[in-house]
């Protein structure tokens, strides 16, 4: 007599124990040096992602403060600050930010910031997601690093843009450092991925 198979408690096939048990193992990784380089890149990318979000919130806070003061010039500074809305997640922050005119937002700027938001989200949620560490193979890790590098590039352009607005707020009498602005995306790439040497460039070129 045929018996019906019992459904698995979580509604699908049992997962491999390797996929759901401890993240560290007594087993040695296949690619320890490549993993160390990857985690260094992921950590630096996360720092940049956190700074980008913080700067977006700063510019929005200043924009809101200016709007409050313009609406009611007799308000004291502390009163105006007390009327500031609470901080939001990055998506809503950017949506509100682009509705202000403080930075002279254009459609191209909005596109740059949106790509940076997506890059930030990848870094924050998948920046070090190479799977089971001790079982990860070199091609798997390198494929991930290529995706991470693309996300960091998008983030760098958005960070470059929002940093210019921060500079304008903090140093209103100082001109923008044009040379630094032009070099910034390359500086970011070198800082996050330079320890890979020519390996990633060779992968990008298909060699």
C-alpha cells in the first residue's frame, strides 16, 4: 500500500545541514586568501554605504530646517530643530530630498542617487554573501566580487554627488574641489578593491 509522504515542516525539501548550521566550521576554507580579500572589500564598502546614508539624512535635515525657518522666520533655532521630522530609511529620505531645491536637483542627479541607493542596498544586504564560507570556490567568490564592485561604483557616484552638497553646506564660501571630485570614483575603487591587484581588471576585460 502506497503511503503519502509527509510534508516537510517548512513546506519544502529539507535543506542541507551545511547551509543552515554554524557559519564558522572546523573545516578549512578552500580559498582563505581570496576570502580575506573579499571580506576586507565588503567591510570597506559597508563603511561607504553607511556614510552615504548618513550624508543623505544630513542634507535632508538641513533642507527641512531651512524650509521651517523660511515658513516662520520668528522661530528660534531650537524651536525649529524640534519641528524637524524624524529620520527615515534611505529610500524615503532620497524621495524627500529630491523634492527640495537646496542642491539644484536634476533628473540626472536623481538617477545617480537612485543607482547609489540600489548599490547601497546590495552592499548592506549581500555585500559578503558568498555562501558557505568553507565550501566557496574561487569562481563563485570572484563572481560575487564583480557584482560587489559594480554596486560600489554606483554608490561612489552617488556619494560623490551628496558629498558636494555637504561641502556646500559646511563650507559655503569655499569652491568645490574639482580635481578631487573627478578622481573620487577611482579613489573609492582603489581603496575597496586595490588589494586584488590586477585580478579584477583581468576579469572585467575577459582575459
